[in-house]
C-alpha cells in the first residue's frame, strides 16, 4: 500500500516539507539552525563587517577626534540596524515555512501563476508537518526573536547613552 504522501498533487518543489529541507540546507538560512556558538560567531562576524560600511558614514557625520561618543553610538546604531535587517530576512524565510507547514491547506501552482490550486493535507501529512513545526522550526523562531530582542536592547541602550554623553 502506498502512503498518502505519494498521492499529494502539489509539485515536489512546492511541498512544504521539501521547501523546509531546501531552506535548512541553504547557505544563508542555515545560520539559524547552527549550534549557539556558531550562530553567535556568524552574527559577530556580520556585526564586525558591518562596521566597514557604517564606520565611514559615522566618521563623516561625527569626526572621531571631535565627537567620539556620537561617532561610537551612531555607529553602533547603524551596525545593529544592518544586523537587524539580516535577522529580519532570516525570520521572514523561516516564518513562511512555518506557516506553510502549519496550514491545513496548501496553495500551489501546477504550471504557472494563472492556475493556482489548493490542496487539503491528509491527517498524516498534517501531523508530520506540525511535528516539524513544533520540534524544528519553533525553536529557530524563538532564537531569532531573542536575538531581535537583544538587538533592540543594544539600540535602546545606545540611544540612552547618546543622550547622556552628548549633552
């Protein structure tokens, strides 16, 4: 007897479980699946390299010798914003897959944008997909949300320090 997964009319590349596998193996989106140390190293690497872009802009706005604190805090704000944009892209990719796996119905295209269909998942497929969401994707989303909170705290702290040191 064939499993119900084999009777899925959704093209292979549009099946949520295959989209999930592709996402977690991609170079960029895999960052969120790395162990904690490797994940933090990637973010630290990105944060440091962002200074190459933000540093000259901050230095042009606030000369280092005359306005060190404004330079530093504006640089931290800009770099954190850059990392935040990368984090947002990670989050959007993972939340898309989360929603596709969690949904009871899947929209798919048979041959092009003009012939979209909706397939209702079988109970077995729905259970499998929701287990993937619960045990694989929700921890990733939690990690990304915590990282966003830390970045928000850095921006908030930088803003408070800006006010204190630039008076």
